[in-house]
């Protein structure tokens, strides 16, 4: 039975996504969540519709399209759709949502994991400046170091689950943490946990060892 997603994106984040004002890493998070969450996808589509109406109004006095503009646009859409379908067929993966597959070069088997200690592994994804994105692998029952936040950290579960002071998060759930939340995520003991995490500022750690790890792990 599919997990019922209980922790969703906020309207502010969805509006930022629709307006194109989020950093690439946060756009990736939103796109990945929307591919799993019917509720947030419907809300995002409503914001897109509003934005489309505003765009139509702003273009009401613009120059008319040339006679072949529609045909050229439809040809590009058809070509892109065929390429997209081929890519999906070649890289289908039960854990990684479609928006993540291009960032790892295929499926979960293609992720270039790097150990950061205590069995935890990460893979930093190539995104533009302004925010960072990474995949995290947390062994079943393992705890992440206790930490706080200088900015915003968004974490979405892709496999397994974790629990912290803010609740229980399973596949598709997103935790949005800011400077008000200090937490210690612990992976569910029944299964290894894989997450997508994005941040727009370094985390804050109290212990000496996590601070040392932070330097080379870039978290």
C-alpha cells in the first residue's frame, strides 16, 4: 500500500516555484515532491494557472506571432516529449522520482555515494549557487547529529523513514526546518533511509566531531 503523504510543501514555496524565484536546488526538491504528491501538484497547477492569466494580460499588447510560430512550437514540444519518454524508459527507478534521475545520471545504482561517518553516506548533486542539494543514505536505526539551521533545510524521504522532534516522515513527506527547529533525525529501525536534502545555508552543530565532518562534507 502506498504511503499517504502527510507533510507537504507550503504555499509560499509552491508560489516561488511557479514564479521561478527559487534556487535550482529548491526547484529540484519541489519538482521531486510534486511527482509523488497529488495534493501539492494540484495546488501548484492552480498557481501556474493564475500566473498564466497574468502573463496573458501582460502580453495583450505584444506583437503578433508569425504564421509558422505555432507549428514550430508544436514540433519542439513533440520532439521533447519523445526524448523525455525515451529517457524515462531507460532510467526507471522505484526510489528516485523522475526529476532526480538526470542529476544522478540514471538510477539509484548510479549514485556516487561518499561516506561521512557512522555508516551515513551522501552524494552532492550539481546545482547552481544559492542553495545545495544532496542525497543522504542513513542506515536503519542510525541518528544524524543533533543540529540547528542558519537558513532553510528541506528534507524529503525517498525510501524508508525517519523521526525527529517534528514528527514521523516517510516516502514523499517533506520536513521544512528553519532557525526555530533544532533536531536529531533518526532513521526508522526497519529499513535504511534515503532522503533528498536541500539547504540555503550551512547547518549548525554543537559537537566537535560533527563540526570537523562538516568541513569536508559541505553541510
